[in-house]
């Protein structure tokens, strides 16, 4: 009887080892540390990541992604060629205009292209970037607006590890 119980215990133990070994896949990649989706939408602590997050905010039409990219003292400037004057507005107007653009659009396609110029300070807390872009906006009524041009961005942040924020945007679109 003792040998029979001993045989049953060993069989159960061996079965448990075989079953648990079957759960291990030697060909599976190791587990990555951290959140794999953390920077999926762009890492705004880098210049390129900032542009990726900006593009995703536009394409997803999401002001919750867009808002943190805009500095509290933000100014947007564009040229009104008909009146031959520069028009400037602040953050509140920018967020309102962007919210309405996102709300009234069925689709937005934005593509950042080549960087024309880029300057930064030694502390890496200030950067001016002039970059080409292409923008297609499909409005709810199926009207399509297309523009290409350059965006002259001044980005700032508190220190070299903080997220970049847009403090000044001069639109140099090819209208």
C-alpha cells in the first residue's frame, strides 16, 4: 500500500511538472519593462516625439492630446494677405479654434515633412523649429481643404527632462 501511495504522489508531482512546463514557451520574447504603449502617441520630451504627438492629436481630433502641448502663454500668428496685417491670438482662442476644427471635421490627415531649420539653446529648454507640413481636412459636409506650408514653432520647457510645449506658432502656409 505504501508503494502504491508513493507511486500516486510521484505521478501527481510529475504531471504537475509536465503541465507547468507546457506553459513556458522557450520561443516567446521576454517581457518588456515598462508600458509598451507609453510613447505610442509620441514622447513630448523629445522634439520628434512632440511632433508625433501633435500629428496624432490632429489625426485623432483629440483636444485632450493637443491641450498639454500648448503653453499657457501661447501665441499663434498668421498673415492676412488681403488686409496686409499679421493676426495673432492666444491659447484660449487656439483651443477654441482647434476644438471647432476637430468637431466639424470627418477626417484630418496631417504629415510633418522636412525640417528647414532648427535652433536650440545649450540647456535644451528652448528650440525654434521651422518645418514643412501637409494638411488635408475633410469637413462633415464632405468639403475637402488642403494646404501645405511651413510652421515656425518656438518650443519651450522648464528643464531638459520636461515635456516640450508650443509657446509661439507662426503659420507660413502656402495658401
